[in-house]
C-alpha cells in the first residue's frame, strides 16, 4: 500500500515538474519576443531580453536539468514562431550561451541553497556566459549572421566602430561590445531573478 502511495506521489511530482517546465518555457518564449536595443553599447542586432529570468528561476527551483530543458524548449518555440536565418546555427549558439549562464548558477545554488550561493552562482554564470559568448560570437554567430545577411564581416566591425571608434577589429568588437553586453545582461537578469525568486519559489515548490 505504501509503495503504491509513493508511486502515485512521485507520478504527481513528475507531472507537476513537466507542467512547470512547460509554463516557464512559455513565459520565457514570450519574454524573448520583447527585445530592447542598446544603441549606446552595441549595433542594433544586439538586443536585450529577459527570457533568461524564468529559465533561471526554474533552474533554482527544480535543478540544473530542468533549467536546461526550459532553455531548450524556449529556443525551439522561438524557432517555430520566428524561424531562422542561420539554418539553426544562431539558435544552437544561443542555447549554449544560455546554458553557460544558468548551469553554473544552478549547480552552485543546488549545493547549498542560500542568498549568498545564489549571488555567487549568478556571478559565476555571468562570467561563464560572457567568456563563451565572446568565443561563439567571434567564431560562430557573427560569421553566421554576416553570411545570412550577405554582409562582409568588416561591415559589422564598422557598425561597432560607429558606436565606439576604438573598435577596429573583430577582437576589439568582441571585447568592447559583446563582453559588456553579456555582462549587462547577466547583471540585469540576476537582479530581477533575485528580487522575484522569493515570491515565485513557494508557488513552484507547493505540493512537492
């Protein structure tokens, strides 16, 4: 009898987790549609969105694996809604960059759940996302977008130079524009998550 009760309870938890992953993925997808250009920082195709907030909240509440699934579903839903101009290369890179942010945060927080470890985790995630983001932008994303739009890579560097005259090469573009963009995104998403999590966490943990 107790075994059956345990199986039923576990089944309910699994269903609840799947529902929550779907819900947070849907919210993240909607947030991904609302992008804010930062013309003072980078060319207009770099836009800030807050879609990582529900992903990070889910990662904290349900663990890193759930966070990866939310990130994946978010990317796939956005692909269905908006399509792709890079044959999926841009979406794959963005998935990796998103995971680079949430995974360190979720893994550190999972070891000892406290405000301090949450902050440390989000800081580590921001650094990891920035490093991987710079690498993927230089070798994958920027070449892919240049090819998709029929632009020479130099024209993208010129867009950066119009904002910051110091930008004269791809490494300078990445260091002076991509890195600050990712740092700003990590800080903003971390701050919003930190402020919202204590209100949303009880809802996600209810019935567990």
